[in-house]
């Protein structure tokens, strides 16, 4: 954890006139907030925050050691131009920062800098920074306002919206946390141009998820335009992010604390989190990569149980593969996969209810549903078959 960085002021010339960002609303009564999506939002973040009715006079920015070089200076200039005092805190980049140790260091650093209840936190980064900062905001001084400025595609369409915050433990992913809604989400589409292709692909898996779980028309649009999203077409990226956020906002508004419908957003996650746990939440398998394979497994399980036609599962697999995502364990780095171990990871999932696994299955593309009526024997058989097929695929490739 670095010491607070000094503010770097400096005014720049006026921005060129351009169409404003697309704006969506997450309707949660007194906890409602806006999502803005478009170019240049990091450079205008100070003005966006200062325009809110109860805007703070001081903020604390949390970012990571990679993104601080890319985006922190622009954000600091916007805060200074808006008359907002600020401190900046930099955590190490990577999933390891979603830990008790990093959480403790961040909280101590924030408190040591004289944090007050009127201070707002700003999460500038991907899902790790957003989850960590949001959790700190949820508990420090019994609750602080915070703003999400997601810089990755995955964070823009997923973790920045909906108020889920938290950290990982040795027992599993996101098992310690809180529901704490942001006051504002600023999804700057220009930040996506700084992402490596692999991270764009990982985020795209979550985009495809929204089509697969509840919007067949959006999935069909992605089949045509998905490559444009990956290749950096700005209009396609904004539409993909906006459609995804609109879908998530509607689900969150109907079920803020995942009592029912919100669980649909976990399509592919029961399998995907188990794969992540087995690889130690390391860079060997990014979250979105795990979710892509997890979605394929969920559709394959749906076919096995008679809920879904094989053609629908094949269509999902073909699209994910067409944009460059892994759809099979054989596509991943060599891991000694074990079906029983994966099933044990799944039993630790947050969605387990009275000892029964919760699955998001599908009757077809755009027709996901929640169920706890899945025999573990069927899950184990699927995992065993997937692992066996992976081994055969590696032998054939080798």
C-alpha cells in the first residue's frame, strides 16, 4: 500500500464538443443511481461527481499499480478542476489484492489519512479494485458513499453495477463482503482501448452471458457484432456495455439482494468459480475465461437433463469460440483436473441452500432459470466427461 499521493493540479483547455454519454438508472428507491457510458468520462469524473446533489468536498481514490500509470493523472486533473480535494491510494494489481491482508492495509491507510464520513471513495480500476473499494466503503465509519469508475470491460458490464462488494478467502471467491450500492458509475469507453486482448475477451464472456440468460435478440446481435466489440469498434462497445448494464440494472432493481431472480446473473459461475478455485485464482485463468467455460458446462448440463436442445448449446459454444474464448478445459494451460475436487469447490458456493447446489440452467438461449433440483451424480458425471474429453483433446493435439 502506497502512501497517499499528492494532488497533481493543472488546467487544460476546453474539451471538444461531442455527444454526451448514454445514461441509465438503477432504480432502488433512496439507493438509486446513474450509470453513464461513453468516451472521456474519466477526464470529466470530477464534474460528474460535483454535480450530484450531496456532492463531497473531499474524495479518496483507490486504484492499482497498473492503472495508476494509465488513468490516475487524468482523474486527478478532473477532481482538481472540479474543486474536489483528494488523496490517492495504490494497491498491487491482481486478484491477490482481494484478500484480508490487502483489505486491512487499505482501511488502515484510509483511516490514517483522516477519512471522514463526508469523504467519498472512488474505485478506479477493474473488478478487484471495485470489489475491494466497495467493501471498504461499506464498513469504514459504518458506511461511506463511493463511486465506481470501471476501466475493464468485465467490470463495466458486471462488478461495477449492483452493489456486490467483497474479498476472497481460502475457502472460496467473494465469501466475505456486503451489499453496498455506489452513488454513481462512470464507464469510460475509451479506457477499453488500453486493455490487452485477453482481458477484453474475458470481459466479453460476461457480455455474452446477458444474451444467453435473458435476451436472445441481443445474443443474435453479438453473433454478428461480437468481433467488432473485441476489435475496438467504439459504437459496438458502447452498445454492448449499455445493453448489458440495462439488463443487469433491471434484474438488480427487481431483486437487490439475490433472493431469487438476481441469481440468473450467475449463469456459468457455479462451474466457473470452481475452475478458478482449482487454479488458485491466478492469472492462469481469468474470471471471464472461467465463466465462458462455465456457461458451456451449464448449457451442456441443461441438455443432459432434458431442458435444452443440443443445437442451442452448440450455438453458444460456437459463438464463444468464434470470438476467441476457450470453451473446453483442453483450451486452458495444463492442470490436473479432478471432478471430485471441482465438486467440493462447488459445495462451498455462496448459492448453496440447505446443502443443495444452486444452478442456473437454460431452456435455450435467452431462457435461463434457477434450480436446486440437480442430482450431484449428474454434475459429477458431466465433470468427469469434460475432463476425459479434455485429456483426449490434448493427446490428439500433442
